[in-house]
């Protein structure tokens, strides 16, 4: 499955309106919100794929109040990018069992398939096509992780400079005694 990640896909089918899932703590431009995930039944099969439809803002006064949801009905085509997951954020405590309309921190496709009873493809599609539903589809770019390596390099160079300065300072003090 790893070789399929980040591939562009075009799917024909329809959304399963009974199983919206909301991924919590997904800010966009400094505003708290949710990613909306819904299963999409692929036409002429019994296979479903979780589609990250987009981002919606959270009500700041009542965090569990969800905005009205516009879901296109009937058969349609959607475009998107395959991803291995919808991302993972830190989660304190154990999650509640999955149910339709749940607000969750993280979502695993196998866990979703077990809870929903739907035959689900093990990857997620980040929808890029517009279905006139008011959702924001400005997905974060994939990270190569190079930032972590730069931080480690900086740390080691800083340690080297500090060791050199320590050597010079203690050397001059010892030489002046």
C-alpha cells in the first residue's frame, strides 16, 4: 500500500451519509476546527473508502456543536489523493468506541471498518474536487521529516562550538595561573 500513497485518484460512487466522522484538533489558518471524513461507496462494488472531505470550523462557544453538513446525494465523481492516514495527533486517555457522527482525535481505517461493518479500503482519500459543500480543501503538504534532521545538525554544531569555547576559556585560565 505504501507505493500507492500520494497517487491521484478518480472515484465514482456515493457518500454513505450515515457515518460522518469528525477529526478534532485540526486547525486551519489559526482557527480551531475538524476534518470531516465520510465513507464513499465505490460504484458497482461493496468496497468503501474513507474520504477526507475537507475542513470545517468548530463553534468556539460549544465545542461539540457541529455545523450543518451538506452532503451531495446520488452517484458522483470525486478526485483526490491517496494517503495512508489522516494524520495523528496526541491523544490523552483512551478513545470512546466509534459511532456515527463521533468527534475523535485519531481514526484508523481498520478500526472504522470494524465499527461500521463496511468493507473499507485501508487508505484514505483527501478530496480535492469541489462538491459545493462549503468545506475547505487546503490540505497540508506531506512532510519529508528533513526539519528534524536540521535541528539535530544544529544541536551537534552548537555542542561542538560550546566544547571549543570551553577548551579555549579553560586553557587560558590554566595558562595564566
